[in-house]
């Protein structure tokens, strides 16, 4: 596909570098950048201008009919918004930032996107090429700083490279195991004019294999194990969602009748109420999935990477089971848990191959075990959390009411901490791409900008950000984006007046020595008001449901602060250093 | 058990790639014993030789993480038995000491060395070989007022490798053919790590 777009004020800028050629257009590097975005069907950019990226912003002025730019309040906010956008919509998130501090402010978001495989293209301005290495004003070696937190990065100092490099950037960001890419463009290259031949998307890089041809041998071996299994157990992660393989996954699960549990990034790939969905894995996951990991005979991991928050102590993890690991990234296979059958490939392809070879089954007795454990967890934990009898509100009852009011159709975005675990545990998801949370990096401050980004990515869906009193203050300035663009995102602050998750660890493992975890916060409703965002605070059960309903009914953005119990804990819990079967109910 | 592994990395010739590869080791606190980059047998493709002292399990994991970098074509790792390797060393000694006290001829012969430069004030010897060999001459020369000593990184050829010419054609194809679609997990029997 080649495409030459109408490019405004091109020839006017003709300078010495470019020669008139009837087949080409003379454009600036900046115009080539924006043309690349249009050709890649980018609609929304999250960014923040500054000296070294001004030529691109100048050109953007003429592209406002084709590209929407959202001015964030901090570049970190731009990265998380782009992540929220990408994860809600399945498209590549795009970020602009200037050199120096603009670029360093991207690092947290890049790291978050890298570990959670979020497709993102960040474009940073850079000082003039002749100043590189001279400690010029706002010069930073962004390539070296971002190398460990990007899937790929590249510095452009000649405008003629721009079309090809951006084509590569988008291809790399979205293909294979997706991830963040950064392209740094020196100011001279943004200003330079050149003969532009149009944009050609990239489809192949010789040193890069996004996915392999699937080897049937392994599919056959996996099928044999599955067909023989008496207590098979499926663990699924975000790979199912990133691979758009939800339907293939459902067919596999329903044919084999295997109980399936999810990582927090995989939640929603299968509806919450599916009879074979047995719940959440990991440190604060459900009781059954953790305990029974050590009782299954075949463990089938699909698009997940055995994070230590999922496995607990590895030498006590599923030792009795044969492990089948399906993943698109060969570096994940055998990294933490040794696979007996490694199925390297895109699960969109491997799952149907596997489904074709497995025999239809039901595992009633085995499923009953999950139900037994669930009953224990209901009695010991869930009932008290969702329908408490104490005076103070619990986080769980807020989430539970939201389920009731939205019917499980909302996109739930969380920050990091206790509220995150509670939201992931109890929120219902009817459809995929409904949960957006910082899993691998656990980035406080992720929630608010990610919720804003998600709303831009899926304007027709209800987007609810569930955020702690601590985390909201890390990126609270992004309320300005809600104000300026009228973003209809609903913010629920679950205020326990503590850095709750850290306090919980202090209570359980540090003899209640609450070292610097109690936090005084501003009046969040007034803060919202200052940004022109309507809000409310509730601390009594009698008003909670109405307050949530008001929030959902209010057109546009809304902030609801819910005062919850100060010292509530999230249970169950696999204490650090313990095996999954040592999960504690209290 | 830790042992010496030589990791061979075929890459595109790309600025910044050295750092990207080096971070794969530094993030795990693995010390790189020696590192050499050079052109490879294929025009335009670079080859890194990286020597580390590690367990096979860790080396395999690092190798996979390196290979998944976009600009990396291929990674192999080998034990010392699986490669032919050499290091080059240069020794600078005062000419008068050497000429007087040692039988230069014999010394050179014994250590497979040669004199690269002979001046009035100093002489530079050169030898190649394994660590013990270059160390041997170092010890022999130490008593004679060694002025300077330098040893290169290890360079290694993989015994079982059929070179990279064939591979590169497969990599250049738009779609990997089924022959090209090697799967490391199927090649466990082979001498070289292959993905
Ligand atoms: C940027 C960052 N700094 C520190 C932490 C460590 N941390 C994890 S959870 C947590 C407490 C979060 O408190 P709050 O936002 O109030 O949420 P709660 O746990 O109370 O629900 C902290 C400090 C982190 N995850 N991210
Ligand atoms: Mg809190």
C-alpha cells in the first residue's frame, strides 16, 4: 500500500536539500512524521510540547482535521493515557514529548508498557544533530536511557529516514509480542525538507521474527497430555487478548471442559460468569485456583509468563504437574517454570490446532473441587467483603454495587494497591478488553491517565477508574485533561487514608510498625470542583448506591470519593516466600 | 555449575545495539569476561563474541532474551569444547634486558611468539593462544621488566556451525518457510543452540 497524502504548505519550505521530482512531494521531516501517523490510521496522540519538538507541533496545527492531539499535564500521564487507549481499543498508543525532561518523564510509562506488552509508539524531539554529545540545553541520551524499557528504539538525524523508521516502529510495536517503541528525532531532521515518495508500511524486518511457524509435533504432544489428563487446569493471561484469540480460547475451553483461571491482565478474556471460569490467580487471587495449582496433573499456561506474583515460591509450584506452555515469546518459555511441552506460537493459531486434536470432555469431579474451595472462600472472605456487617464501608461492596449498576459492561481501570486487588477480584467482565491495570510494573499513578486514555479509545463504553487515595495524587494533575476535553470518565477514589497495601504488609509482616504509610490527603471533591468536575463524597452505606448511580448518570466526568475502612486487609493472600498452596484466608 | 560459555551473536550493524545487548547481562549482574565485535562471514552482518562464566541455564535464558531483540538475527552459545578459540596478546619489554639476559630465540620458540617491533629501547612480542599460553609468556617476561601487556577479547569459531550464509537468505524472506522455521525446542540434540 502506497499512499501520498495531501500535505499542506509543502513547497513553500523547499530549501537546498530537496530537488523537484514529479513523483515526489517536497515535505519537511515533521510533515513526514504526521503523514506516517495518518497512514498508520492513528487518530489520537497524547503529548506535551517543548523546544525540541516544536517543528512537529507546528506541522500538527495543519493536521488537526486528521489527528486529535490531547494535551496532558505531565508526560508520564501521556504514556499511561496511551496505554489505556491501546488496551481498551487494541490499537497502538501514540505519544509526543520534547527532549530532556520531556523524554525522561516517559520512562515509567515505557517500562510499564514493556513489561505489560502494550503497543505504543513514542516520538521525542531531540536537540540539533550537531549538538549531540555536547550537553546542549535539554539534551539527554534518551536512546540509552530507554533501551532497557523499549522493545526497540532509534534516533533519527536525517529526515529522509523518517518514513521508513516510523513504518518499522509501528510494525514492531504491534506485531509479535507487542510493546513500546521510541523514536527520537533531532530538530534539524524535523525541519529538513526532502523528496517524499509516500509512506509504505513495514511488513518484514529480516532480523525480527514476530511469530514462528507452529510446529505440529508440539501440538500433538500437548493434545496427548490433555486427553489423558484427569485434573487439567488452564491458566490464561493477556496473550489471549493481545492475540485477539478470545473466541479460539472459548472453543478450546468448552470442548475440553477444563477449568480456567486468569492473571489480572488476562481477566475479561473469558466472561466472569462462564461456568469454567474459576477465578483469579496469584498472591491475592482466589483460593481454589491457588491451592489446586498444586493438585492438577496437567497445567496449561496460555499467553501468560509465570510472574512471581502468580507463582509464589517456584520450588513449591505445581511440581506434580506436567506443564504445557503456549506463548508467542520464546524467551518466556522455560524462563520461570520449565515446560514439558513448549508450544511456541501465536495462540490465535495454536489454540485452534489444539482444539482440533483434543477430545470433548467434562471434568465434573475436578470442577467440584474448585466449587468446594470457592464455598470456603465465600464464607471466610467474600461474604464479609461484599456484604459487610461492620459500620465502615469496604472496597468490595463498592465494586459489588458497581457490578450491579453496570451489569459488568464497564471498562474498569485501576491504580495500584489494595483497591486494585479488590477491583480485580470482584469486578465482573462480560467482554474482553474491559480491565486495564498495571500488572508487571505495579505503577502507582497509572489509573487516572489510563482511564482517560481508555475513554478516548472506547468513547461508547462506560469507563470507571478505581483509584487509591495515594495513587491518585501521583498523577492527579491529569484531571485537567478531563476538564479541558470534557472526558466522560468516572473516577472512584477508594480512600482508606493509608498507603493501604504497604500498611497491610506492615501489619502482617512488620509488627504493625506503620512507617510512613498514613497519608493526609486534600479534599478530593474540592480538587475536582476546582477542575470543574462534579463530585461527591460518601462514607455511609445508606448513600453509597445512590452516589454511584449519580456518578454513572451524570453526563461527562465525575469523581466519587468513598471513605472506606482504614485498616481493612485484602485476603486471601499468598505471603511472599510461600508456595501457592500456603495461601491464607485470614 | 558455572563454566565458561562463549556466546555468538549475529546482528544488524546498528548504533546502540551494544548497549542493548550489554544490559541483558548487567541486569542479571553477570560480568562479561570479554567481548569482541567484528564483521562476520556475511557482508553487512556483525558478530559479537561474548565470554561469560555462568551456568548453562542462565546462559540459555540470556541468549533467548538477546535473540528476541529486534536487530539481533541469531544467538548461539557454546562451551569451550564446542569451539575453537584464540586470544591475542602483546608484550612490551626493554630491549637491552631481553637481549642480555634471555635467549630471545628460545623464548619465542617456546611460546609460539614473534617479535613485532624491535627498537633500541623496547621490543614488542606477540602471541596468540588460550589463556594459559598467553599467560605463560607473561610469566616468562615478568622478571625482565615488562613495560606493558595487553590481551584481546576471545574470538571463537563454532565447530559445529555451517556458517551464516544459508541462514541469512532465510531471514531475508518475507515469510519464514517451514524449513527456515527452526524451533529451538526441537533442536535440543544439536550441538549449537538454535532458535
Ligand atoms: C510509583 C510507586 N511507588 C510506590 C509503590 C509501592 N506501593 C504499592 S501499593 C502502595 C500503596 C498504595 O496506596 P493507595 O494508592 O492509597 O492504595 P491502597 O493500597 O490504599 O488501596 C505503594 C506505596 C508503587 N507501587 N508505585
Ligand atoms: Mg489508600
